[in-house]
C-alpha cells in the first residue's frame, strides 16, 4: 500500500495524483462534447468529479463523469456514467474502467434497470503499470461516442 514515508513513496504519490489529474481532463473534454452534441433533455446535467474512497483493501481514486437526465414522463433521475480508477492494495494495484447506465424507464435499446455497457479490470499491477493501463482504459472510454445514440438521444 502507498505510504508516504520516504522520497520514493512521495514520488509515487506525486505520480499517482498528477496522472489522475491529467486523466480526469481527457474524459472531461469527451463527456462535455457529448453533452453539447446530444439533447439529454431539460434539467439534465453533467457532473465530473474525482472520487477518493477508502476500502478495506486500500484506497481508490476514480475519475467519474455522470450525466443525469429525466426520461419522458418520469420524475426520477436516470444516469449515464463514465468512470476509470485505480485501487491501491498491499498486494498491488487494480485498474478499472466502466461505462454504465441506470435507467428509471426504458430508453433506446434498453429497458429500465442498471446496465454495464463497458467494463475492463486488470489486477495485480505495480503502480507504474497500473497508471499506464489506466491511461489506455481512459483512451478507450473516450472512443464511446455512440453511447448516447444507443440510449435514443438525438443530436442537436
């Protein structure tokens, strides 16, 4: 587990944080372009964030981009989420990228419910390898411009 007590640990922490910041910007640009291109409806929104969570196995840092929208005639918010993150454990790092949707009502080719449209997870990596793999995963996320269309959203 990452424990900043020496120069090498401080360098690893700096690498982790600067890489996550840089990798947050890439899907931020991508999801903003999607939000501009597609009509997600009135009162929809796009919320980018970097989440830091503490798990029993170790800390997790995740870049997270969430579209919130209402299906026609529905008062509950549905969500489309693009996320990628790294979990640091005592046995190595895991990276995961995901696109999922939580629909309150049927939309596009999907019925109401939670669907994982894309998931890639790699375990047991060094921090350097994990960040390199995470960069590849983020690049893959940013090629999924057809997702709003699959949900039935029209372009502007």
